[in-house]
C-alpha cells in the first residue's frame, strides 16, 4: 500500500514538473499556443514587470518578444506538495535579461524560485497562479571593457533580491512592482501562508488572507 501510494505521489510530482518545464521552453521560444495550454483558464501571473491574467501576460510577452525583448529562464531543483487535486510546486530558477542600461549593454541574472499554485482537472495539472520568489541578483556589462555607473538612489529603491533586475527593467521603461517576495521577510511568509490555505482549504491565492 505504501509503495503504491509513493509511486502515485511521485507520478503526480513528475507530471507537475513537466508543466513547469513546458512553461519555460514554450515561453522562451515564443511558442504561444502551447504556452497557453500549461495554464488553467483562470491563470494569473506575477512578475516584477507585470501582474495580470494569463491572456494579458501572453499578449504583453508576445509584443515584447516581437520587439526583441529577451527574458530567459533556466530551471534547477524541484519539489511539490500535493493535496488531492491541488498542489504547490517550488522550482529553483534563474531569470536572465539583456538590455542597454544607460547606453551600456548589460546582462542581469536573478536567482530564486517559482512558487506555483496548481490545480488538476480532467486528469491534467494546470498552473493557476505563479509567484516568483527573488533571492539574489547581479548586473554585468556584456563587454568586460565597458564601464557602468549605476544611480545609487534608484538602486536603493528596490528590494535586495531583485534590485539589479528592477533597475534594468526600470531603465528600459517597465513599471516594476516593489514588494515582491524575497528569500526572507513578511512578503514571502505571506506567500507561504497562501500556499497552505490553497492546499488545506482550496482558498484561491488572490482571495486568501495574507496571514
């Protein structure tokens, strides 16, 4: 009985991980039709530069992609907590973006986790809500000979976990959300509470209390 249960649980986790993998490959490749299918109908995306429904996210991502914006992702370790037809998935990741900052071509890399709310319907796991956790980042000129002088006052306005990513995105015109969860702090604790509410009671992450 235990072995059978463990096998079924592992199968669910593997299926969830496949959706996480598909998200990254389809989005970074601009494969928008298949990208839409990894999401639930009521899917919602949270990012530094965007917060909104799946369809809004796809539309804005597609527009940026066609204009040459490249926000790329790489995945690491993964785990998932499964409760019936609901799950919370966490996946180590990096977000990388290349753009000019004050006339200097730069790469920014941010390390963190995708914290994902999943629902299973008709035998398929789909992503309901994605909230990245931003743990640390850095910004480097692409050319080793280039010199970049950041505005310390602007840099200090952003949380430590995605400070340089936010700086670059602000410089190229994106409105950046300034209270996203980091490795520690009240924002990430509130997110964990929403994860527990989703698993235990099915409370939607956009409706659950923060505490």
